[in-house]
């Protein structure tokens, strides 16, 4: 495995691989990797000849008062995890945008609610960096986690709309044994905060349990979930259609429950499939 930090070196390596007819798989990340990221690499590994992981804390997707400056970083640890997952190349640029960048990639509709409403401009930052990463890595397939459920839907839409020849694969959300969704941001939590953070998955499980016992009224399902939450501030708790992400009023199809809330200074997200039988 090698780590490249410049665009020129990456482009050169990718050109050589493509000349040999090798297929490229890609897992874009912001680093501080954990078992959730490892599971995405494990999904990609058997599907490609060469596996690239990018590590770049993308300033475009952080709002002015968000955690860009304190976002956790550990390149040496990330390289060890990537090596153990059979990654061929880590692309870890310090700077990724060209001087005078004047292009923003923006997906309408899907980005308006949920995290898009709570974090204005966030998804423009995500789609702009992912489109540029696809341009330079030129992967045939890329894997994104369902932990960022809305992000996955937005990237699928962007890839389809721009006609990018990349197969998008969603990887299941991975939880710690106590149920907390794995996230690089969990490192911010004190032990007491971590205990309260478990209320997010508890709220989602309450929705799933109420649905399994026959509740079809989404207001009642939401109320069941909300009653389990112990957050300092709630950005949203919604039960949505998994394709267009608009809130439902009746559970008349398989749905997704999604939550975003703050525990102290840490914003956490989680989601779960809500079965419809
Ligand atoms: O999910 C993430 O880690 C980021 O949003 C991504 C896709 C790497 C873009 O910066």
C-alpha cells in the first residue's frame, strides 16, 4: 500500500492502472477511520483490482460554526486500518481544490430537508468534493455508508444526473455493541454524553418496535421515538420514504426513520429501516 498526497502523483498512478485495464474501487472518507469505514472497504475490495481510499477533511461541507478545525485526524492510524483491509492506495491531499475554483455541484430536492435544512450548504460541499474525487480517481465503483443515508441518496442522484460511469454501492450502518452508530465524531463524547447518545438508537428502535406491533400512524410512531430521546437539541426526527426522503403520514410502504441531535457540542446522526408488513 502507498500513500500519495499530491494530485499529480494520484493522476499518474490512476493513468497507469487504467492503461493496464485494471478496475478501480473507491471509498471516499474524511479519515479518523473506524470499523464502519473498514466495512465499506471490505465491500469494495473483492469488486475491483485496485482499491483507493481518500482521506480529506473537506472544508466545503462544514458551516462557519461547525467542527472543521477540531475534526479528529490520525493519518498513521488510518493507514494501518487501510493496509489491514487490503487497500492499494491512500490519497491524502492537504489541499484538493484548484486555485480559483468556480464550480459548485448542487443537487436539488433531496438536499432540502433533514441534514440539508439543518446544515445549509453542507450537501453542496459534499457533492462538489465527491464529483471532483470521482474525476481524479476515475473509479468504476464507489462505496458510501448508509449511516449518512441522505448523503448516499444525494450522491446516487448526482451520479445519475451527471452520467458519471461509477456504480454507487451502499454499505450497512455499523454499530458499537451497545447500539451507538459508529462515527468519527463519537470521539468527542465524554462517557456521560456517550450514555445519552444511546438514546438516538433507542428512539429509532422504539419506532421499529411500534411499527412491528402494527402502528401505521406516523405521528404515533414519531411520538414513540421522540419519547426515548435524551438530546440537548433535536435537529430532526423523521420517518420518510427511503427514495425521495419526504416525510410520510401513514406507514404504507417500507420506510426509514432518521434522527439528528446534539449531545453537548456534538452533533450525531442515526437511522434505521422501518419494516412494513
Ligand atoms: O461521508 C464522508 O465522510 C464525507 O461526506 C465524504 C463523502 C468523504 C465527502 O467529504
